[in-house]
């Protein structure tokens, strides 16, 4: 999911050194954040002399920095992440273990994790604030080059980019084959459990609703959302027996880097977990192929979805694990598209707007909610068209 809360505002004041670390509130001035990040790099990583640290914008959940260092006469750039304070240690370990597994598989699509000078996965530093001590967690990665051309709401790719994106998702699923997190728990609830809890979660939100434009739209459409949620849960009752793997969980155009219409890297594994493989594919289709534009907002680009899915199947066919989407997965893929849309409605409401009251602008989150409610209704009204596209895109794999 894109996360929650507005983007931090830029601040052009020059950096100044902090005597101690403080927990970064949502609107902390940029110069303090950069100073903290610089201290972390200097004190905990053996990457050479720090030349530049700049805050990177575009994400919601965590804070990001580009770090340039000079070592042995060579400049090199890295990516430093400051995790949201609520992020658990197990969550971070799961993400890092998965990235290590993908790198060990020989894949070059993800940024390698950089260890600290004493071999740790991340830097843990105590913060100081009036409410008491908390821990800040920083992790360093290699920097993925290329161009960040899109976002999760700006997603009109070229046909070649849709083809490469489907292929890259299949390659990612092949590279996670055999991943076993051991005792580390999966960080997020699987989609079938999310669906089972969704009516309760949304009805709880209704009790919190006030009189904002978001509240009014949410309440006006709640009955329809609950009805479709119940139907979707019933349709997916058999899905628990389908293939589960480590999924990306947030595979959208804004989490990729591009070069010459080709995808050269995938990042942001904050939503990675163990879940149904076909859910990851369905969620990606919703991200890549749902229109956000004007009067067409909330419609699925069926031709683009077909390109994406055909490319996924063609690449998946070359590997035995997890392999092609199975006929049993294809049969339930339509309801899983609806489940993905319901998940994003939950994100816009229960996971952000009603969880972080006052921190989510009404108009911004209404824009997200309207899109996914429109998409939910479009999927219901166009089931036969969607099923026809799925059959043609996913079943013919040869010739």
C-alpha cells in the first residue's frame, strides 16, 4: 500500500548538527532529518567520506535519503531508509531476509542491503521526545539507478513498459521460491483474513465518521462495499489452498525504476509478507491498469491488463517455482481483483483516514476512496468482459 499521511514539506534551511536524536514528527524540518541521517552514515557505516545527504520525496510510510560518499577516489550513491517509528523489529527482519534471499538467487532487480561496520542489518538509535524514549531504525541499501517515471496514481505506461512490468513480477516470484523466514512472523495479514475482518473494520470506521466530505462519501457507499465484500469472501472460500509465496504486496509503477522503457529495478518491500501468489498479481493489475484520469477514473484498462498478464504467464512458464498461474487460480482471479480493490478501500479508510485522524487531508483521501469505490462497481458491472480478458490472456500459454 502507498502508506499513510501527507508527504513531508521541503525546508531549505541549511543543516545544523543535533546534540541528540529526536523522533521525527510528520512535519519535522528537513534540515534536522538530514543532519540525523548524516550522523548515522558517518558513525555506523564504512562507506567512505560523506559528500552529500539529500531527502528523497515521493513515499508515504517511511522517510528516505540519497547518500553520496567518496571512497578510494570513487563517488558512490546509496539509499538510506528511516523506518516509521511504529514499524516492528520483526517486520524489518522479514523485509531484510527476503531481500537477501532475492539477491542470493542471482537476481539484480532489488537493491542489496548494506551492513553496518559491525555487521548489523540496521542502526537502532534511541530518540528523545516529551512522551518518552522510542527507537529509530535506519537501514542502508545500494541505490537503484534509472528513472522514476510514474506513481501509483500516475500509471499510464507504454505498452513495452506494461510488458516488462508483468515479466519483472514473474521474475520476482521466481526469485523468492524457497524463501523461508523461519521464526520471523509474516508482517501483514493475508488477504483472506483481511476480507473476513473487513465488515467489522469498516463498521468501526462508520462509528468514527464525522461530517467531512470523506465521511459523507464513505457512509453513502458503505452498504454497497459491505455487500460486495460479503460476496467476494464467499467466492474466494476455496482460495486458501492455492499457492502461497513471499509477495511484494505493493507492486505498482511508482515502486519501479525504468530505463529505455525497460524496468531495471524494484524497491519498497514494506508490504512484503507471505500470501497467495495470485493476490500479488491481482493487486499489481489493479495498480498498473486502473485509470485515474477524469471521467474514466475507476475503469480497468483491459488491453493493458491483458499485456501485463500475458507477459507474467510467459515468464512464469520458464520456471517450475511457482510456475504458471494455475487453472484454479485463473478461475478465482476475477473475485481476487475485487478483493484487491476492497483492500485498497480498507487502506484509504480503516488503515489511514480513520487511524490517523487529522493527519490525512480530506480531499486527498476522498480522491483515493472514490477511485477504488468506482473501480469496485466497475468490476461488478463488467464481470463478463473481465472474465473474457482473463481467459484469453492467461490460458493460452503456447503457440
